[in-house]
């Protein structure tokens, strides 16, 4: 009887571990296309931005830590195994007009500047590198009019 209980208990533990591992893997999968949005602004001033991980990571060979970051002593220490926080968790300053006139320490916390500096700087560098690039550099190139 003891061996039967041990076998049943072992099978239950194995099932729980398998299910837990499956949930961890499923949780870590990155959606390919998602809408970049924030809950700190009540309304969008421009249309939404649809972002594709596949296009940026696979087609353009951009590493994850070129966008995802956690800075410590001026160095990005974020690694692919680290959790991904929402941008607004750190970039919580909400000014959308005149944000470039904010003091430098607040500009680093400004969400609009965080999005725009990261995306626009990369897109502009790509266009300078390759004049035939289709990297968008205008507002309408990233922001769609339809929701």
C-alpha cells in the first residue's frame, strides 16, 4: 500500500512540475504584434503604434537589450532572462507638450521622450546608414490613424 501511495504522490508531483514548467514557458513567450500604449495618459494625442517583435528582432537583428533596459551605474544590466516591465513603470513623467523644455532629470523620466528617443534615434540612424531603408521617421510612419 505504501508503494502505491508513493507512486501516486510521485505522479502528482511530476504532473504539477510539468504544468508549472509549461506555464512558465507560455508566460515567457513574447507576442509578436502589440499596440504600444500607456495607462498614464487619458487620451492618445496621435494614433496608436503597432510594434512587431519579429520584424525588429529577427528581420533587423536588433537585440532585446537595445530597447529593454535597466540602468545601474550608467550601464544597461537588463538581460533576456529578466522580467520586462512596462515602460511607464520607470518613465512616469506625463508631459506631452513642451517635454523637451523639462529639466534633464525629468526628461529621462518622460514617457513620450522615452518612446520617441528610442524609436526615432534608431530609425534615423538606420536611414542614415541605408538611404533605401523603410524605417519610419515621420509621425504617420509609426502612428496609425485607425484604432
